[in-house]
């Protein structure tokens, strides 16, 4: 197949296909911009301790002109990178949901191409090319946004101080990875989605489920907790690079997120069984049977939202940790007679506020992805809904069924996600200890190193438990459920337009 023909077939389609391309490109641009920001922070050099031949140590230059300690201090930069990478995960989940928009119509179009004589490999290639093109357009746009924004925000002060690292550029390898990750992921998702069309040109694959999903994803959550704690355990026994520390924690967090998202299939099936077993009336019975027939629908539609709430639970844990750390250091300074530095306390407060802003952005992005997924789910089943309406099913029953299908798996899965994110942090940092250092000094300052009589003093120890942020957790859970109710309300409007009897027509 020639390249021009491949491009023409991959870009052909309806308005839904165009909307899918635009949404996929938009999410790819957001993900690429965030990844490029993380790569920029990783490119900062300076502030590390360097040992000299005479045995002295000094700080390497290069980062002293940044106003924020998060950028100046090398021990804090991996945390910034870690936070940006966590913020990217809901955006990548949004991209995956946008790729699925209008999937039934795309399957029929590619099935028609198969019937016209295309081979299975060619049909798959067309689908992969469609998603890869959208990902490339978005990544290129994200790179342009990144370059433009860093030029706009480059505003050094009179002393050359910078608020953001607009004077450094990502290294070549992280730069390529940040631009290529979304197109590669889009191509892999397109390859998986087209496996049914590759088997038969009719695009029909029969699936028969004897038993519901098993709770095996809980094993992934447990492994994620272990990996999250491994770097802390290793750092107590050996010198561990900050980037290795952050990478292990990121992999552990990712495993927990995958376990929560995939485990929603088991939660959805169990909730559907309970509704079907103990429910009364057509609403709960229809919702229960639908959830049992397709338990993975909750994992697909709630993926980005659950990923964001896992990060939100972890962020609330870090918020409580930062505030407690500031309080402990202030108490320690008061015990040893040092004045409390307002800027030092403001550092922890500002860091905590950045965490909360990241959580808000992640939930907003996830709600957008959920709206896309819910609308796609309703539109793809419009003939079924129209047939139920034609047979006499009231519209309020269909709306109630949609609401139950949305909320029944959401509430327990949301509780699991928030708890898992919080436990991730609290399994490592449940208390803060400041002080306890030992200082050795000569009684006679004039004595040399061989004859001096040493005295040992120890600093006071301040230990504070990190509280559980119940108020913030309730706010996160309640706000997420409220956002879901708004999305479900919009989905009901889409449902109303999808129950028109004209939708029953097949030609």
C-alpha cells in the first residue's frame, strides 16, 4: 500500500472521526507539554556537593539563580519531576479514552475496507496510522506550545534570578521520549482495538463469559506498595541516586493505579450481581445485568478519573507531610534558640499548594476524559436504546439505568483509589523526626587534634505524627462524585437524543 493511499484512508471518515482526531491530538499536546516540563527540570545542573582534592566540599554552580528551592536544591528536583510525571498519567489515560471515541463506526468502516479486498494487516495498518497521525500532530503542537510558553515566561530579574527554568533545554534523549511517547502509545492502542476486524471483515467477535472477573488486580496493588517502599529501604543501607529513588516510586505508583483501574472490572461485576440479586424494579435489574455483561466498561470509562484520584490521595498525604515537616522544624528551631524563618515555613506551604493545584488539574482533565468516554458509550449503543424505547421502556428508566451504571462501580472504586494513594505515602512517611544529631567538640579550643579532650552533645529530637487529612480526603471524594453527577447529567442529555426511533434504521 502506497503512503499516499494509506494517509488518505487513515484520514477519511465522519465528523466523529474528525472529533476523535482533534481530541486525541489535544490530549497528546497536553501530555507532551507536561513531559517536556519534567525533562527540563531534569536538565538542571548545579547545587550538588563536589569533593575537592584537599578533602573539602563545595556546591557546584549552575542553579543558584533560581528563586525556588525546588529548583535550586538537587535533592528536591527529583520530587518535582516525580510530580510532573504523575500529572501526566491522567492525561495519557485521557488520550487512550479519546482514541476509543466512535470505535464502532470506525470498525464498520475498516470492515468495509476489508470486504473491498484489503488484507487484515492493511486494515490494522490503516487504523494504527490514523491514531499515530493524531498523536504526532498533538506531540508537535505540544512541543510548539512548550517552546512558546518558555519564551514568554523567560523574565529574569535584575540580578538574573529566574522563577522557572526557562534558561535550560531538555537533553536529546528525554526530548525524543517526551515527543514520541503519545504517538507510540496511540499506535499500540489502535493495534489492540483492531484485533476484531483483523479476525473477520464483518467486525463481529462473539464473547461468552462464564464467570466474572477475578480480584487478581489486588496483587498488582500489593506489588506497587512494595516497590514504593523499596527505595526508602535501600536508601537506609546504601547511597541511592535521587532519580533511581523517584523511578522506583513512580513504577510502584503506576502499578497501584493499574491495579485500581483493572480491579474496577471486578468491582463492577460484583456491584452488578448485587443489584441483580437484591434490586427491585427495572432500573436496578437492567443496570445490574448490563454491568455483569460488560464489567470492564467501568475500567474503560473511569480509568483517567481513578488514576487521578490515586494521585490525589497520594498528594493529600504529601500535603500533610509537608505541613508536618514545617511544624517540626519550627519547633526544633525554637528549642535550640534559633529564630523561625518565615520564608522557610512559606516554602512548605507553597509546595503543598502546588500539590493541590496539580490534583485539581488532574481531576479536571479526568472529568473531561470521562465525559468523552460516557458520550461514546451512549452513542455506540444508540440502536439498543432506541429499540428499548420503541418497545415501551420509559426514558426515566433508561436514565436511571445509566446513572446506576455510572455510580455503582464508581463509589467503591473511588474509595479504593483514594485509600490506595494515601496508604502509598503513609506506608513510608507516617511521622516526621527533626534533630537528634551528635556534635563533637574540643573542650580546649587551643588543643590540637591529638591531645584535645572531646565532648559530645546531642541536639533535641522533635517527632510529630503525620495526621490523616480527613477533611481534604472527603473534599476530594465528594468533589469527584459531584463532577461525576454533572458528567452523568450531560450523558443523560446525550441519551435522550440517542433514543430517537430513527436510530433503529440500519441504512
